[in-house]
C-alpha cells in the first residue's frame, strides 16, 4: 500500500493529513497544534505558486540522467546550505522555502518508482508539484481502497457460491473425497 | 482545520509543558482523557518545538517516538489468544497499537527483527481473534515476523530474553510453545508444512483450520510453488496468506537506497495491486447475468467467471491456475477488513485452498523504520525515541566485508569474475560488489538451487562465478552442488559465510555441516581461512583454481586484527599445503579455519603449565597436506584435530588418511574436537562455544586428558570464567 511517508516528513504538515489511514481520519485529532499547521499552510501556498517552472532536476542542479549517488550528493550539499538552522537570519524564509523544495525533489527522485512517474509527467510537460501529486495520490489511494474492497467482497461471495457445489458427486479430488467421508462419518455418529 | 478548533485551550496550555518529550505519557493521557482512544503512535512529540520565524523542519533533532514505554492497558489483559475473543473491533485496533509499541520497546532492548514484525501486527491480531490457536494451526514463514505472535501467545514476559542464551528463539520453535506449530528459519516452508497439517487433519477426520502466512520474498523460492501446486491438486481446505510488502529481496536496500524488487513475480504482484478494473465493465457483466437470470445458472456462472477474469489482475490467474482461490488485494493494516475476510473464509465450508493477498508496509508504525532504506529489517539495540542503533565499534571489520573487498580486488584484475547471491546482498557483503560492478553481480531471489546451477551455466561459458551463500542455506542446494557442479567438474567457487556457530540466530542458521558435505565430494577443493589475511589469499586461490570447483568457509564475526595484503589483493596459496604456526613438542594441535585461533589460545594457556604445543593451520581439508600430517604423526605423541563443524568433516578426513597410511599403527594418539552430536541453541557466541565444548579451555583440558593428567584437566576447566 503506498503510504505518504517520505524521508524526514515535516511534522504537522499535511503529509499526515494525506495518509490513507482511515482510523486517523475518524479520530478527532485533538492533539494537532494548529499554530504549526497554519504556518505550514502558508508555506505550502507560497511554494505552490512559486514552483511552477523549475523541475526537480534543475532545482538539484543535475542533469536528467543523474544517477542516484549524484542525486544524493546534490541533495546533501543543498540541504546543508539551505537548512533553516544555518541560513543567514535575514533570508530564513527564502532559504527555508528552497530547502523544502529541495527536500521534495530528493524524495521524489530518490524513490525509483516515484522518479519513474515524475519523469513520465515531465515528458508530458506537466510538472506536478509534490504536494499536488500527493493529493492526487491520496485520491487515487482512497479510490484504490474502495476498489479493493469491492473486489474482495465480490471474490468472497464467489467463494461462497462455489463452496455450495464444491463437493458434488463429480468432484474426485482427494480433498473432496476426504470431506465427503468426514461428513458421512459425522452423520453416522 | 476544524479538527483542531475545539482543542485550542488544551494545546496552548500543553505547549509549554510538553517541550520535553519525556513527559509524553501524562501529556497524552491528559489530552486524550483516559485510555479509550489508546496511544496512537502517530502522536508527534516534537510538534511543540517553538522557534521564532514560524517555520521549522525536523531533520535530526526532536524525537518522533516515545522514549519510555507507554502504558498498555488492553494488552496487559491478554495473555493468550482466548482472552481476545470478547473484544470489539475498536478495541482490537487499540490492541494493535499497544502491541506495536510493545514490539518496538522489546526489540529496542534486545535487538532482533523489527520491520517485519511491525508490518504484521494487525494481521497477527486479526488471525488470533478469528481463529482458535493452538487447535487452529497458524504457521509463520521464516518466523522473523512472529514477535507479535509470541507476545499474544503467553510469552510476553519473556520477550526481554529474545535471541539470548536460554531465552526465546528469534523464530518459531515447536519446543518453545504449543502455539508455534512449525519450526521455521529458512524460508518458503510453511505452505508445504501447512498442507501436510491439513492433510493430516483430513485423514484424522478433524475440522480445525490451517493458516500459512508467507511473504512475497519467500514466494520467489521454488518450494512455495511446489507446495501450491500440490495443494491445488489435493484440494484440501487451507488458507495461505501472502503478506506482500513489496520487499522481494533482503535486506530491502542496497548501499545507495531502496531497491526496486527483484524478479518478474513482483511486477505481477504490483499489477494485481494497481489494477483498476473498469467499473462499467463489471456493471455490464453484472447486467448481462441479471438479464439471463432464471434457470440459466450455468451460463450466468460462466459469465461471472469471465467478468472476474476480465477485472481481476493478470497475476491472480497464476494462483488460480495452481488451484488456489485468490482473494485480494486487502489492506493489511485495516483490522476491519482483515477480520471480516477471515471470518467469511473460516465460516465457508469446503473452500479448498484459498490464497488471501494481504498488502502491508514493512516497519509500519515506527517512523524511523518506515523511512529507513532497509526498513529496520534486523537491528541491534536502539533508542526508541530517536531510532539510533547502538552499534558497537570495533577495530576490525567483519569477515563478510573483507570477503567483499577481496572479491572486488580480484574482479578489478580479472573481468571474468562474477558474483551470485540469493537475496542476501547485505548479509554476504555483495552489495559492495554490486556498487562497484553493477553488471557482474546477480541476485536471484531466494533460490539457492537456481543460484548454483546458474553459476554452473556461467562456468560453462568460461566465466568465473563466485557463489556467496550462507553455509546453512547451502544445504538447500546440495544436489545442485553435487550433480550440476562437482560431477561435471565445473569451476564454481563457493564462499560460505556464517560457518560454524552463529550466535543469536540459533541452530536454524548454524553452519555446522558444510565441511562434511563439501569435503566428501570427489572433485571439490575445500579450504578455510584462520584469519582475515588468509581469507584474502583464499579468495585469490579460488579465483585461480579454474579446472575444478572449490569452496571456502568463514565464520560470522570480525577479524582478529592481522595485517591485510596490500591493495586488498591476496596471493594464491599452494593448494594442499598447511602452515606451522608454533613449533613445539609432544602434542600437536591441527586446527581448521577459525578454530586455529582457539588452538593458539589453548597453547598459551598451556605454556604456563610447562607444555609447548605445536600449533598448525591446516588451511586445506581437501586435498590434505599429507606430508605435514605424516611429519606431525611421526614426531608427536598426541595429535588433536580441531574444527567448528560436525563429525565427518576435517577430523574424519585426517583420521582416514592416518589409518590408510599406517600411522595409527604406531604410537601416536589422535583425538578429534568437533561440534557435539546435538543442536546448539541460540545465545551469545561465547555461551555457544562453551556449550559446544570448543573454547580454548576445553581444548587445553583435552590435551591434559590425553596425556593422562586428569587433575590438571579438571583444574583448567574449573578455573575458566
């Protein structure tokens, strides 16, 4: 099951909100500090706007054919540069934004499956921002879940139907014969 | 978010209080008002770090999990599965959460397999809730995910002894509890065993259920298909649960990151999961059957079947063809779904074999495990709050690492060298080789038999294959070694790691028999290094042997600290020649492999008693160094062979030679020191050696005994600590 947990997920962000765990959705989340949540909303909104053009590869400064070690190295360098703790105090906001973007870029590009999806999108000319894709994934996953449920419910009813006629006279498998024997013995008793 | 509006005052007051994560327990219970909501591990403890500037990121600071064990009120009431029967589904969810935190805290104190156990918490709870163990048989393949199962079946109070001497075994073990119906440790055995139990039940006329839980990794082994094929044919009622966490290879990552699963099977399984049937198509099919209706049941059933075939993933037909009824995929972390499905299947009579495809996430519920590349598959003791493992530091590296480095050095020089392993890239060190030579390292999945014959095929084409398979897992591939490699004299090199006793994993992973079963083969060269430098030389020797198969064994653990050859490149040894380490008189210790170090220690013990022993490193078990052994037999009174292997190995070959050469007709006394004729239980390496009688003190005592100095022998044994 695809889960929304990436590397070093920012706590309190909507990473949690988009987790497909149904129990999470049902419980009233009395423990969420709203202040942090609002903060992250603002940042996300900003990111959503500003991020339309640069692709993840540009952000990390590597070519589209970059290998995983290259991606890792680029990420580490940029993360060290833009981390809020080490950013110059007058440019915290800007640096933090970039840090978050670099983070997302690395998360997507380092997971081979997500990278494949991202490359596909890029080829089509769509640069889906990370959180946008997350939302999309979440909807997909919700739909997946209900598809799954429908599917196995169908399968269960089919199983029940089959089991009615399973041990009919014609079935000569070893198991069927043993089951018939057992039934007869219990009837005799 | 409306969710949080009502809790504003609570948050504000607790923000300040909760800045130290250690206070989490009162904090959480204060907010949640009692325990009915349970302790949701998603509770983040660093949410309240305040920082001016409004934005923070948590990279390495701040704990993401509890640092002390949270209370587990519901789990405390469950000692056996029968205590679970009256719980509601909501309570089951709370139980699952508590069970999860219990597993994490137990493993943090003892080390062990964490990721796999976390992935099956909900499944374990659902299984024990629906089924009635021990009458219903629940089998866990490999067994490393059985920690929640053990907690729920009466062994919670012993979890702190997991994998330790005289403690719980790390895998399921029949002798430990009646709830462990089958001993596991190697993979892919549960469907076979489960079928056997199902057939036995049928023959006895009983009615219990048999459930075999097997992972997608274990599904890559042939035995699983052999079993499913037979199960489909026999049509006996049983349930196979395929626990699919998309980690088809161990340890689920190479050095550079998460690894996409190996093999074609995994893509079939993914297709199963992601297949999105066209709803309209199903509706159409349904509509058609509705219209037909009436007495046309047969036709309707056929159409139903077609519709199912159309909408179900193309992978399910694989199981269907084998004769198992496929249900799934199912969310493995949703207790509701699991319980309803299992109940349905349980109450359906005459199902035949059923396969339930359950999708889980390895390491679920522990943020550090979920994010780690290897999903915390096997860990040493760690700190639950930060996820940091307490890895001991050592001056030397493990033999596994040395082997990988030696092989890389050989492969640099010779481009024909390739490496093969069976889903053990981390365990055999070949992940290092993979990073350096991605095109020359082959991971075949959990399929040792195929790995050996595959290597044989490579050798036919003139390549130089190195098969790195644990000594214990080589047992699976024995016929392939004999028939496909040795009989045809193909130059395949076998690198057998984990030879001898292996510590916490216990007898299931113990490499006791490899000397015996390799040295009896006519064409095989059998050697063993006594330290890491020798290992480098033996890798070079094996690379140089190009006309016959060869093998070498090395133990688990770190090197002793000798100087390594320059550039990691060993020098091929002269085949069939040993080396004398200490020249002495009267008594000679002829050691093989890591036992040589124990011999050296025994010799220094005896020096204080005035005995100067000869210590020899045999290096080769096949071909034996005949001239050296003749020399030793002629010039000494006592010859003791020492090895960490079972009877029938090095010592037996030496005895055979001595007898045939007439050397036993003289005055020399030969004694063997081998592993005893019983399985040594798991424990610390030192405890295991003591239990097996292979410590330096034991060897020294043996020397005294043979010399007739029984009092000194007793003295040595009683003075060891």
